C-alpha cells in the first residue's frame, strides 16, 4: 500500500518557489506547503493553466498560506532570467525554499529556444540557471539555525545512462529519448552535489538536497505523449499506470527534502522495493552520480552554456 506523506511543520512566514505546478507532483506539493502556512510561488509556462492551478490550491487553503503564479519557461533562458527577477522583486529578495520540480521526458529529439537538447535544457540547464539567479534571495533568507534550501528533483532514470559533456545535445550520436532523459536526471544529482560542496566551502546558510519520487502517477508521460512522444513512451504508459503510487505518496521524498530533518548533500526517495514506493528515506546514487570530477565539469559547462554566472562561484583551485 502506498505510504502517505508526513505533514510538514508550520511554515507560516516562509516563502517557497515550486517549479512545474500545473499538475502532478508540483501541484500537490504547492497545496500541501500552502496549507502549512507558506506563501507559495507556483511557476507555470502557460498563464491560463497556471491561474487554474493557483485557484485549485487557494480553494483548499481555509485561511492558511497563500499561492500565486509566476510565468516561467525553463526551456527559454530569457524567461528564466525574467522569472527570477520577478520572484526576487515580489519577495523582497528573500526566498526560504526553492523546489526544482519541473521536467519533461521521453519526447522526440527537440530543442529549447536557446538550441539545447530539450530534456537536458529543461531538466538541468534552465533549473540550474534559475537556482543561481535566486541564490542571493536564498542566501538572504537563510540563517545558521534555519538555512534556506534548494531541492533538486532527480529520478530513478538517472541510472539509465551516462552524461557525455562532449556531445550533451546529441549532435553526433543517434538520439535516444531514454538515455537523454537519464542524462538530464544524472545532471540533476551532479548539480545538487556540487552545489552542496560549494555551499559548504562558502559557509552560506543554504542547504542543497536532492529527491526522487520513485514510480508516481504524475503527468510526465502524458505530457510527453502530448508533445508527440516516442513509441517507447507509449509502451510505458500502461505499466506506469499499473505500478505507480499516487501523487499524495509520491511527494513524500520532496517534502522530506524540503521541510524534514535532512543535511546538505542528502538524496532521499522511497525506501520500498527498488525505491519505487514506500516511506521516504535515504536513496542510492549511481556511480556516475558520485563522480566529483564529472560534477565539477558539469558546473563549468553549465555556466558557460547558459551565460549565467554560477553562485556560489568556485574558489580558485577548488
């Protein structure tokens, strides 16, 4: 039986940004966090769908917390910059928690507005740039006693392949949607680990934590199919529906990472069979996800590709 999430603590006075909130995990997370008293900024690519999601969350608040929309397209770095600036202005440059939840998966070979392969562009490069641009607000809100947090959402799929930084956009290789998705989710874990390492070096009051939802009945595959998903994605629909846990259980690892007793650098997920479901707890990383040199190389590649200065910036020789 699926395990429901543990309720979060009282979040009154806390400001939280959640990406990808028009359905699935992001929508459920936003509702739980707002009902715990937080002010939740819910990002969406589409204004109409974003407004509908905010209305759904507001209808369940019963006087606790608040919800509002921020337009953000992670596949467009201009949108990332605009959204980050808007968040900082609307929050008075103080953000207590950023949950990088939005993702795409298993669609045909496509490009972001900036020319990146769609999955690594949307799942890693856009969120990394968004995180760096919000770091001043996260740093300002955090204290040694109550650090701010960045939660990066990865996937069991991070184990399906490696990350080739000599050809990250599949210009020279035959495109594999599954391997490209796995590479983007591996990049999420490497980014979270390197962010944690640098935050420890700088002593900033911000924690970097990663999480994955196991097999959860989110809208990720359905959204892939809407974009013309491959036959592989279509084959996964039935087993996904049969084996997946409900979203109410799937958000448990993200909630633990966001509000529970964790440390910087932790990775949490379901603790049941093969990490597909069950109570939230420590998760396992692949060997590639534990490669510190690959994490450092990805960090450099990300800032050079996006044109967004990394924050924290690695000290000389670090």
